[in-house]
C-alpha cells in the first residue's frame, strides 16, 4: 500500500518522466495490486493550485478529479478526525504546511509508504517515505 503526495499524483498522471525510477517502479507494483492511495486533502490542494494559476490541467479541475476517481486501482482517503489530530501531533516535525502534515498523518495512520520528492518529509523519521 502506498500514499502519493499531491505532486507525485500530478507527475504520475501528466508527466511520469518527472518521477524517480524508484517511485515509478513502486507505483507500477501498487497499481497491479490496486493499492494506490491519495489523501482527499490533495484534491483541495490541486483545486487551490489551479485557482491560483500555479497548475494547469488539460480539463476543468472537477472533470480531472472525476477522471482520477474513476481509476479502479486508486483510492481516496478522507481526512477523518484521527488523521486531523495526528497531523497536529507529529513529533519533531517542523514543517508547517497543513497539507503535508495531513498527508504524513494519513501515511502513518494507514502504515503506508509515502511517495514524495519533498526533502523535509523524506528526512522525517516517523514516516516511511521514498523518492
């Protein structure tokens, strides 16, 4: 089971050559096992990036997300109360970005490997993360 960071989801679906070889291999294996997960906070982040003009999609964000939701091997994880609390209580994690904190908390809660390029997350010993 893997969790994709927001940028990894975008890279994987639109520019897979931006992924590391290791990330691609792990994702391909998880796709075969239908074990690819994404935090629902990533939907919010993608919509915000589009609305701010920092991300362009080939279609309306609503349609892009609907297409992603239709992928049978990918599952969205809602941000529940447990994940919300855990995101605030991450021991020794100085990163203030609430989206990253929620994605980390989701990964820890599910005991899943997090695929990310974010160095701050990769260096955080409480989460299993790779690039």
